[in-house]
C-alpha cells in the first residue's frame, strides 16, 4: 500500500501541477499578454474564461477515460491521462503571444487548456481507484487520501516555481519569458510520473470483474440510466469545495495584486502556506473518517465553509500577510473536511463495474459547477473600491446547496451501525463481496474477504 499510495500521490501531484500553473499564470500575466487590447478587468475576465475551459472539458475526460477504466482497467487510464496532460502543458509554454500571431494566440491557448482538462478528468478516477480498490476496508479512507494530497503538492510545486521566478526576475522578464518556464518543466515531471507508474499492477477488484465476465459493456450509459441521482448529488456536494479552493488560490491572487496592491510574492506566499497545511492534515482527516464516517465529515465541512466566507473576505481585505493567511487557512480547513474523504466515499457509492466512470464524472462535474465559474463570478462581484461581500454571499449559497446534497447521500462506512446496501438506483452505496461493513462481512467466493485479498495482493 505505501508504494501504491506514493505512485498515486506523485501522479496526481504532477497532473495538478500542470492544471494549477495555468490558473496562477492566468491570474498574473495572461490578461496582459494574450488579451492586450482589453481593459485590465476585461483582460483578467478573458484569461479566467480560458481557465474555465479546462473545467468544462474535465467531465468529458472522465467519460472518455472512465470508459477505458471500466472496460480495460485502471492502470491504462493512469498512463494515457498523464501523457495527454503533460504534452498539453508543455505546449502552453510554447504558444506565441498576441503581439506575435494575433487572435490565434488565445485560440491556441484555449484549445490546449481544453486538452489539459481532458487529461485531468481521467487522472483522478484512475489514481483514486488504484488505492481504494487495493486498500483494506477498515483503512480505505486513509489510503485513498494520498491521491488527495497530490493537488496540494502540485499547487506548491507550480506556485513555488512561479514565486521563485517572480522574485528573481524583473516584471518585464517575467512577462516576456519567465512565465513559460513552469510549463516547460511539466515535460520532465510527466516523464518521471510515467516511470513511477510503469510497474504498477491492476487492482484485485477489476481483475475479479474481468475473470467473471462482469465488466460493463457501456459504462456511461449504465451510469446515466441507473446512477444519475448519485452523480448529481455528488457533483452538487463537491461544488462548494471547488469554489472555495479556487477563490483562495486563483481569485484572491488576482484581487490582492490588482485591487489591493499587495506584492505578488506576498500573495503567493500566504496562499502557499495555507495550502501546505491543508495537504499535511489531509491524511489525518481521512483517518478520522475511517472511524466516524465519510458523510459526517462532509456535512461538517460544508457547515464550516458557510460560516467562514464572510470572515475570509474581511481578512483578505486587510491586505496584511498574517490575517490573509489565517483567512485562507480557515477556508481550506473547511474544504479539507470534505475532500480528504472523497477518495474513499465516491468509489464506495458506486458498484465496481461502473465505478471509474461514475465516481470520476461526479467529481469532475463538480469542478464545472464550483471551479470553472468562481474566478469569473468573483472578479465580477469585486469590481471597484467596495468590499467584495458579494463573493462571500456567493460562496455561502454554494456551501448551503452542497450541505443539502450531502444530507441526501447515505453513509458508506466508518461509523458503527452504517450498513451500506448493494448497488443502486436509489443512491444506496455499492458493496462488494467480502467488504467489511458495520462489523459484518459479506462472504466472498473462495472464503477470503476483499480486505484480506487486497492485503495479500499488495504483499
């Protein structure tokens, strides 16, 4: 399990590095170099528009790669998605600016961002299932949280490189060529990720499905027919977490530097410190979920988010490093209560034959609802000198909607008395043969439980 968890963490870190470096570059420089004829506000909105395209393509990627994962296995998804995202990110670093090729520059940027999102849409499902389907049932939350640490590591890598370049180069040099360096570095990281994943084995649950001839022939159609309610509820539940994360990491970076006049290295430093703490506590929260349940922590996270949005805006408005850091940290701790447990919770809600498609589509559809539009909406609501309380109202409304969605989902494990039932069109979580739940074990053909089989296979 440690080797599998490390490979999953490394892969998601690399893929999210590619995704996040674009978001930070969009906030800092893309408006000026790809939309120079626009006003500063309109240029930022246009840059965030290309940023949103990556979220729109993520559900499409989850459908494409989810089909591959449910038909051919989880491992091919990990390789194909990493190659696609890495190649698209390197290409972004090579796109000429508007001054060189005119309107073709933002068009190329948008196409490459679409491909980035397509690859990332496949990455999450493959990486999470690699750990979730190998992990013993009683520690599935803990092991499945390591791919969820990957986004924090990717964010720190991306912004660490940008911070170093921003601090070491003049504004002119950074806008001319410095911003391209993190995109070119993605090629080296992608090759490293492929080497890490080369020796991985297929998950025991998928192998068992293949041996019994029970793989879904049309996973997406089956999910749309039998699990559409689960997809919508999970997407709605996760939407506010996406909104909070990109408010902190993307909108606040633009708002702080453009509207408040805070130096970009100070803003990046505050955000990175908060994200580092978030990444460090993710496994601890996931371990807690193995004891108290997944749904309980998701409800707590949405409640905390709804209560913290107005303090977040007030602290950002101070333009002082320590208050801004505390505002970001409070918001991300609410976020992590939800996203630390999702690596176990979403797969447990779907039956194994359509799990790669269902879990990934729900996860990435939430990105469209909460992540794609948030920087655009927040920028529109924070125009002028007035405090951006509209941003707080927007985040609060999303948090309450997510709270309602999680309230309608069932518990899947970790809490005494929780007894997930099999399969379901009604939103009941799936249950595999041999999975231990609420002190009982469903017999598995051959006599051993799924947890025992997973431990034996990984040994």
